């Protein structure tokens, strides 16, 4: 039997990624025809981490994380979700983050796992997910994602939203043409490029904040602006649906920062309270992006996740 054909090569901006040697990017095609960019680093003997990033995030942002995973013996396969990065942008304004249904992200998950199979990536596979990736990842686990364990960093299982945003979403539901408009109060361009460190809500580490800023300044084609009302409506619907489901029977570790301002810590705590045997950690002083945080927070989270992955491997 002939070996399956490898996915075609895609651009990987190694000048900003700071990943382990040998990284490459690949073009994938979801079942509905959407073109996706995947990133692969350091296929390693201990297994493969399927890394699900958050909204606005891109492959290159996780180069340092892939480097740390490689040092621990794990390979990394990740992607730009549909509507962001170099994957196909959706909607009439490509600067806005849009998706019609959160179920569509599961097409991206299917394309990624199919690529992992075609590339014969070492098993076990494990899941590492951040923010929106945690919402997509939880749904994928309930639908049988073939992983041995999962780590979640500030998963988007609820959102801290002002009242005017929820009102706007309800209005968009009545007037479908509003679905492609940006959420009120959010910038249609990408705020990270000119946000000061003192005003950011994602990390307490100035160096890593500068790293994230430099990426979109050097390659503005990677940047993404505000979510659309349609995206927010789909996200709220998906989070409500997931909250009604039981927790998957899978070893898991989840962490959230005590200074979290983007996702809802109460929703995370509620899920973890009904996930038997799961590890749950609140990192004092940490903000939203735990893997882009100060070393004390970042190392604590990654150490716990790697210990879980190694135990699942055993």
C-alpha cells in the first residue's frame, strides 16, 4: 500500500516564531473547502501535542511553547483556525474575526487530526488548548478526539461580557444582516499592535508582550481585529450548550489566572467541579495568556501539564 500523500508546504515565518529547529507549515483543506494553515515542530518520541490556540492567535505565537515541549520530548502540531492567521478569512471584512457556527471549527479539528494520521505523528496524542481553543477542544473531546490527556489554559467556557455586548448580540439575532458587524466597543483593527504594555489584559510579562507585538508589526497579514456579532452569538450558543454536557472521561489539568479579565473564571470553576479527578489551579497574579506569562506562572502551568501528559503516556 502506498504511503498517503503529505500535505503541501505553506509559509512559516521563522523570523518571528522562535520555535525549535525543523519547523514547517502545511496547507490543509477542511471538508467544506476552507483552506487552513497548520504548523508542525519537532516530531518527538514521547508523543504529539495537538495545540489549539485562541482567537486571533497564529502558529508562530506558539514557537517558544513548541520549543519547551520539544525539550521535554514532545512534538507539536497546531493550526491557524478558519478566519484568522493565514487560513481562509471569512465574511466580507477579512480584518474581523467571523464564523457562522462554532460547529464549523470541528471541521478544522477533523482536518488537523487527519493530517496527524497522514503524517504518522508519534502517539500518544494529547491536547493543549488556550482560550477559544479550550471551547473548541472541549467540544472535540465530547465528540471523541483521540487524545490521552488534555491541558487547558484559561479555557473559554464562559465570557466576561458587558451588558451592551449581550444586548447587541440579541439584536443581531433578530436582524441577521448585523452578524458581520464588529462587536460594539471593539476595534475593527488589531489593537495589540499599538496597545501599551500597561494597558494590556493578557500578560504581566513585558518581554513576552513585546514578542507578541513584534509578530504582528513585522507580519501584519497575521493580524486580526474585533470579533463580529455573528461570532459572538455563535460563541455564546456553543458555551451554553457545552455547559449542559457531562465532562469527558479523560485525565485533565486546567489553570486560570487570578487576574483573568477575558474569560469567565466562574464558568471554568463550575466545569472543573464536575470533572472527576481533574487538576485545577489558580495562578496568583497571572492574567489571561498563561503560556505567554511571566516565568513563574508559565513554568508552573507547563510543568503540571507535562507531568499529566507523561503519566497518560505511561
